[in-house]
C-alpha cells in the first residue's frame, strides 16, 4: 500500500528523514558556532512550568538580557516578581516585592553538580563549544517541523555530571536551523516537572548599556543559601 501514498506525503517524509539523517553533532556544532558570535542578546521570554500535581501549567512573561561571555539578567512578571542576575563572580536571585535576595558565589561552590544546576539559566548561550560538550552529552536531535521553510530542530541533551542527573534528567533546545536562532529551552527534572522558556522578538548583537545587568540590593535582606551565612 505504500506505493499508493500521495506524493505529498512522500515529500513530507523525505524532508523529515533528511533532517533526521543529518549528523546531530554537526548541526549542534553549527549552532554552537553561531552562539559564540553573540555579543549582546535581548528577547521577550515566556516561562512555562509544568508541575506533576498541577493540572494547569504556571505561566509568566518576562525579559532576558545577555552579554558575552556569561553576564545576563532574567526578570519575570509585571511588575517584576523574580530577578536573576549573573556576573563572573556570582549568581543573584532577587524577589523585589519581598525585598529578599540570595547570593550564590561561584568560588564557594565545589560540588560540580550544584555548579551545573546554577548554570542552567545560561544553557542556551554557550560561548565555548568545548566547555558546553563537557557539561552536556548529545542524546538525539529531532525535527519539530517538516517544512524546509522553517526547519526547527530539537537537540536533546543530558547533563554530564552524574550527580546533576539526579536532579535534571534532560535538557532540550529548540533551534531554527535556517537561522540558528534559539526558539526555546526545556528542562526536565527528576520529579517529573518541566520548565520551558520560549524566546520571542530576539535582538542579536544590538548593544545595550552594561548597567542594565546591574542590580541594586539596597534595603534587601540577603542570604547565601549554600554557605548558610548572610
């Protein structure tokens, strides 16, 4: 019966097979090379959390600013409810409404699994392909759209650190292979929850003031959860 299938179906199948048959490492290398060229990046973000015991996912909108190699600012909610700012020395997570903040100095983190978990916020913005491959193992790549006009592919990755895999099962990245633009990231946790970040209206290499990535913690109650100190 296969020979009687409409030609249109054969074309769709061929497109899908062609995308799947491409070397996953080669496609990932192309994307990593593209990301390494990013100096500035800004996008609107839709964050969706699927929690096992909730029938409806939790959804928040926000923005993301990134400066190479690893400085970024995530903010969610209007007005801002959660703010994450990363520089070379530490990650700060702040809750403006509560006037509370948590600091995670990287120098104090000796557990490689915990370090990788804290670096998840920048999983979509690697500037070093070798380091990225040390942190993640490519499991598979699958086309999400059969259309050659908008060939979105999903890279499925696994954390390299064994201890990290106890918390995080898998990471997937949705990439438009015609432009190598990052469309979304998905984090699959061991408890069955999934955290998705969808990116829209991305601006590549459009400079913005570095001060945008600063955070003023005046009046905040500050803790360092990993050290147990304030």
